[in-house]
């Protein structure tokens, strides 16, 4: 009987590992439907929204209020005042040298001297980074923010999270002209600012073999945006 129990426990453990592995290998893109409409994520009404204290990026005339979910992904820290007894994370973002990072549902902007607050977008988002380009502002007088975020439920699991495709957006320092710069269904690999030319270079990868993953058999696209003008047009280049 003891051996049978051990065998059952072992089989259960293997099943649990297999299920977890399958969840971890969830594809970034699902092609279940042939419809061309963008997969719209559903708003999770069970989450509790919380805003961090406002951030002022030097050189701008706006406060930024990061907005996110309490205990998102279970990665929250204990309340740091020492008076809390529950493992509830009230801090949802990190700020360093002009960059706000986290898993944020929105950013709210408030002009200094005004009580009016407006949102970056009224659509579901998951913002991972928002970066102010200080050198571009100094050279061109354009105050530009760069965002890496998810805006579509590309794996069609009914929610917007880090498992969905990450894409590139730009906006002004007040959240205005919030514009998508990378193509739909192309994963943002990275971006870099070439200060000498006021160009924002970025790479994306396209799932050209339609297997739902981004791998060595897919195509990498190379782009740049000339930030010395206000057009914000994406140009392709071929380094290979």
C-alpha cells in the first residue's frame, strides 16, 4: 500500500510539473481566429487600482501619477512603514533617472500649478517602462516619452499581461500625442537613442512562421525615428 501511495504521489507531481510547463510555454500569439480585428483585452474588475505618489521628471512641467494593480503578479512588497501586518504591496513602480518602471495600467498627468489630472490613454494597457528623453529635449525642445508596453491580448487568454506582445509608443511629456510606433503583432526587442543624430533606433521581431513563438526562424526588423522633427515617422533600415 505504501508503494502504491508513493506511486500516486509521484504521478501527481509529474502531472503538476507538466501542467506548469505547459502554462510557462504559453505562446505570445494565438492564431485561433482568422479575423483581422485586434484582440481587445478585457478589463479585470476584480483588481484594485492604486496610484503611487506623483513623480516629477526634471525639465518637464508635469507631475506623473503611476497607476497599477495592488499585488499584481504576486510580486508586491510589504508595506515599508513597518506598521502594516499584511503582505500588501502599495508601491507599484520604480523611478530612476527619467525612467518609470513597473507593471502599470496607466499614467496620469498633472500640470504643475493645476489640479486637473488626465490619463495617458482610455484603453487597457500594461506599461513596463516609460522613459523621458532628456537629451532630445535639450537639443530640439521636443519633450518626448518612450514607452514599452502591451496593448493587445495577443495570446487570447482574456487578459493583458507580460505574456502578450510588447510594443513601442511615443508621447509628449504631458501624455499628448500618444502614438504607437511599432507594427501590430511584432515584439519589441529593444530600443536605443543615438543622441548625436537625435534618432531613436529600435528592433522588432515578427512571427513569420506563425508558430506562436518568436525564435531564430523569424524575421527581425530594424527601424529608426528622427526626433529632430515632430513628424515621428518610422523609417526602416537594413544593416544585414
